[in-house]
C-alpha cells in the first residue's frame, strides 16, 4: 500500500500543477473585470469615502438639537488690584453722617422734652460729629480683589428656536449625502463603461493578432517559395527581395499590435485597481453577432445617476434658499451656568444661574441678495436637470444610429474579406502553378489584411456604440450579456 501511494503522489501533484496552469490561463470575463473593479478601483473608493464623509456630516447635523455643554475657565492678572476710590465721596459721607447725628439727637431730645434742641446745641453736635467722623474716615482706597484670580464653571446652551436653521442644515447635509451616494453610482457606471471599452479593445487586438499571425506565416512561406524560384532561376532576385520587405513590414506590424495590446492591458489593470503587472488573461477574439435591442422604458433617463445627480441639485438649491431665509429669523437659547470655582473674584457672583438668550439680527444687507442668489440657483438646477435629460436621450439615439450604420459596414466588410480571402487563395494556387508571381501573392495578402482590419474595426465600433447605448441608459454592465 505504501508503494502504491508513493507512486501516485507525483502523478497527483502533476495533475494539480496542470490544473493550476489551466486555471491561470483561463480567460477573464468582462463580468469578472467589473466585479474586481468594484472592489479595487481607486475612483470608486474615493466616491465611497466621500459618501462616508457625507453620512458623518449628516449624523452630526442631526445632533444640532442637543445642548452644548462647555467647561469655562479663565485666569486673569490685573495691572493693579481693583480698588474703591473713597476720597471722592469723603466730604459727602462726613457731611451726611454729621447731619444725621444732629437729626438723631434732636429727635431724641424732642421725645423727652417735647422741644427741639437749640441751634447752638445742634451746631456743637454737628461740629463734634464732623470732627470725629472725619478723624476715623480712611485716608486710603481699599482694594476689592487680589491682583490675579482664577474662575471655572460649566456652561450649558440649549437651542429652543433657531428659525428653522437646524432643519435646513439637516436637509442640506441629507442632500449632500444623497449626492455622494449617487456619486458612487456614477463612479461605478463610468468605470464599468471604460472597462468595457478596454475589454473590447483587447478582443479587437486579439483578432488582429490572430489574423496577422496568419498573414506573417503566409508571407514567410511566400518568401521561401520565392527563394526556391530564384535558386532555380525562374524568378529574378528582386522578386525575392520584395517578399523580404513585405515580410519585415508584416512582422513589425505584428509586434506593434502586440505592444498596443500590452498598453491596453495596463489601462485595464489600472481601471480594475489591480497591480499594473498583474497577468489578466484575455484570449478571446471579437465575434460579431447581430443584436436586436428592446425599446427602453418610458422616461428611462430618470434612473440614470447622471440625471439623478442633476435632480438632486434642485433639492440642494431649495434647501440653500431656506437657509438664506432663516438667517433673518431670531435665535432663542436656554442658557445656564454652574460655578465650580470662583475664589478671589473681584465681586462674588451666585453659584449658578439659568436664563433665556435672544439673538436677533436687526439689519444685514446681504440677506436679501443671498435669497435672490438661492432662488436663481434653483432655476439653474432645473435647467441643468432638463439639459441632462436631453443629453441622455440624444446619446441613446445617436448610439443606436451608430449601431445601425456600423451594422451595414460590418456586413459589407464581411463580404469583402471573404472575397479577399478567396482571391488570395486563388492567386497562391496560381503562383504554385507558376501562373502568378510572389509579388501578386504579397499584394493580395496585404489587401486581405487591410480589409480584415477594416472588418474588425467596424465590429469594434458596433460594440462600442452598444456600450455607449447602455451607458446612456445608466447601466453599461448590461453589455456582458452580449460579450461572453
């Protein structure tokens, strides 16, 4: 049993190796290219990042109704401590206090005796009080605070009425988020369209390479046959030289087509978001098939993201108008504060307070003009929406007309290439019977090559018009049902 397993192990590994090679060599379909691009394309990633930004901004605007709580603190250092200038009021205070002493003594004396003090007694009391009070009155200005102090507290500000500003801000953020979401669709749509174009281009180049290989092989055989005829002195030497020239040109053209295919793969890899050197195998050729398109549904452009982004701009403009109008309305806030620390304040304040704050703009010369600008923006957005609708309708009709025109070209070129192939075969047979020269064969093969290239160019144009048609409908990936 062990011997049998040892014998089978290399065979199994070989089969797995061959299977891996076959898997790697398998042609990547257009649908697979679309799927890879949706995950890796940089443009699509940027659009998704913009959508995330819009969604976060929308969430932030929705929290505009919540209160704002701040920790408020400050440290102040005064050039000099706050003081009360008692000297400016000294005379008034001394005079008033002395006069009050006289009045008090007079009232007491009147209560006891029923008579008023004599004027001399009143003067003595007045002068004595004035002397005493003037003597004890401070001759300096006392300070109310230290030269530096620190305060800290918690402040709360709750919106109550903001003139529809918060709702308008939410609507504006929602409009921006919607635009970003449609932007993701537009990015995906445009990337898919460009991938379809590059994929068709590679199929076209594969067809040219395959045909050019056949032409190079036929020209090489023709050159060898001409060399034999020259050796046998049936043809002059210049006939052989002419076949060399034509063969070199054909080989150069073959190499140029291969290089063009490499460039097409580089562009396709970039669109797919994979490494530029990634081996994406596309070995199929361009095959023509007549396509009968169904009539699109009525107002099909309404689902196209290009139209929807234009429509969303109307909502954006209408919201901008609401915001411009709301700027003229008052704002009302509930406010409150709780003092956590107020040591060494110049004047003591309560530990907490609550209240209402009204903010009202009495005059702003910009408000009216901004409102007019917002209204004009709405008109501009509506015109943009109408223009997008017409543009998409024109694109779809032009694409269908291109397909009809190119379909006629394909039919004509297909008949011509069959005739050219038959003519080349007949001339080659005649040369084998020495009824025509190698130059005749070269000329026939070159004409056949040009006609073949014209045929595939027409087929490529036909499918590109189909891609443009589906792109105008808003879903270029629909072309996968015709490109297998």
